[in-house]
């Protein structure tokens, strides 16, 4: 039995080279029978276009908390509430170092972090797939943030090791989409 069939996943992208893997992940989720609503930070749009993510998910992408389009069937100008209420899970892939630091502090100055904070915490799990340079990954601030996120009930996935876009080799690569 495919666990993903019929599930509604909000897929968040924050800024990092691994946004290209989010495109693959989106495709795989749709192929597995899930519906996918993509939400992107401003930085993520530097790495991947909303046009591509819309084409892969088959749904308009949300990038702004001020987006007045109807979302989740509601016409109240609150995508952060509507998008998270209808989700079976929120998956942020890639999760940047910066984005995780924001979550630790409950910051909410753009749609993706606002939606994570506003989600019904008991019923909508938050899953993060970190991706970053090895120095950023091993920095005490990042490791401290991950520990805190896990203590707050967030699932923080592991990272892979290997060649990085910056030319270095080490831990910090986003896990492969499958
Ligand atoms: C070329 C380039 C690549 C980057 N790659 C990463 C990355 O892989 N992981 C990461 O955490 N930050 C990376 N950054 C930094 C983030 O884009 C930056 O911290 C940004 O503020 C993240 O914003 P967001 O968390 O709102 O998406 C990169 C920046 C540049 C210019």
C-alpha cells in the first residue's frame, strides 16, 4: 500500500542549490498519488522558478503572505492559515540554515515560516530536509538549532555526504528525493 496516495503535502522550498532536488521530490510525490502545494521563500526563487514548480505540482505556487488568491477553499486573504490547515504534512526541502534559525525563534516574516508557525502543531507534522555547505552544517549554531527544532517536535532529516556545489566535500547535502 502506497502511504502517499491521497495525501496532501505542502512542499516548502527555502534558498539553496538543492532546490533542484525539490523539483524531483515534487514529481515523485505527485507520481505516488499525493497532491502537492508548493510554497517558496524569496531566496528559493533565485534557485528555482515558481513556473517550474507549478508545472510539476499542477497547482499555483504561493510565495507571499499577502497573496489574496483563494487558498484551501477560503477567501479570507490568509494563505498561511488555509494552506497549513488542509495539509497532511509540511515538508521543507531544502531547509536552509537561515530558515531553520528562523523556525527556532518562531519568526514569521514571510509566508513559509509564518505557515510553519501557524500550522496546527498536533495534527500537521513538520519535516525538514536540511541542505548546506559543510561548514554551515557543522557550525555550533546550526547544530544547536537542529537540537531545539527536534525538541519542539519537528522532524529534521539527516544530510548526505559528498561533493558540494561550493567545491568542498563533506556533510550537508540534501538527501536524495527518493
Ligand atoms: C549561490 C548561493 C548558494 C547558497 N546555498 C545555500 C545552501 O545550500 N544552504 C543554505 O542554507 N544557504 C545557502 N545560501 C544562503 C541562503 O540563500 C541565504 O541564507 C538566504 O537568506 C536563505 O533565505 P531563506 O531561508 O529565506 O530561503 C546560498 C546562497 C547563495 C548566494
